C-alpha cells in the first residue's frame, strides 16, 4: 500500500516537474533573447555615434595621403637653398609631421588600412632618399625635377592608398 501511494505521488509530481523544467527553459530562452536585443540596440546606437568619427578619420587619412603625395608635396615645399640633402630632410620632415598629426586616426580604421597608409608613407620617404642618393642629382631643384619625372613613369603609392581607403569606406556605408 505504501508503494502504491509513492507511485501515485510520482504520477502527480512528474507533470509538475516537467512543467517546471519547460517553464525554466522558456524563461532562460526569453532572457537570452532579451539580452541579445539589448546588445543589438546598444551596438546600433554606438554605431550611429561612431560612424561620423570613422568617416572623419577616413577623411583625415585621405588628406594625409594627398598632402604627402610627392607631386603636391614638392609644389608646397620649396627648397630653401641648393643643398639636395637639406631639401631631402625638409621633405621627410614635412611627411613625418603630417603622419604624426594624423597618428590617432589609426584607432578608427582597420589594421590593414593603417598598414597600407604606413607603407605608402615609408615608400615615399624611401623614394625621396633613393633619388637624393643618385649621382645624377646635384642640387635641390634637380632632386625636385627627378622625383616629379619618376612619378610620371611609376604608379603612385598614394593612388593605391586612396583607392583602398575608398573601398573600405564603401564597405561599411
């Protein structure tokens, strides 16, 4: 008789336990969905605030690339005298100042984009140094002419960097 009561109690308890487990599972799913919804809304709100900052960073970086573009840099920065080494150092100083002025923009762009910008800057500096070391270049004006002439023959790294910036901006707009 005692086992009959236990079996009867089990029959009454089993549906309550199953109902409790289903309710607990449903409650956990509801809480998880609600948490995901809050995260999504928070992320969307942050993106609305961050998008203008990211666009400004890309604008500033495109301006950096344009300002260190040798064709524009050579027009903007005239030699102070005929010494080619002094002019080379002046050009590199201007490039480094532009770069340092925009250094903080790297937090808004991808690592690959920043690497391309850094590579473009270093390539321009390397080309200036290589041209200045040429035995055919004696004066600052000849250095200027030789760099401008070489730009006509080679594809500019600044054009590649600008193209990459544009493609990255299109990717998140």
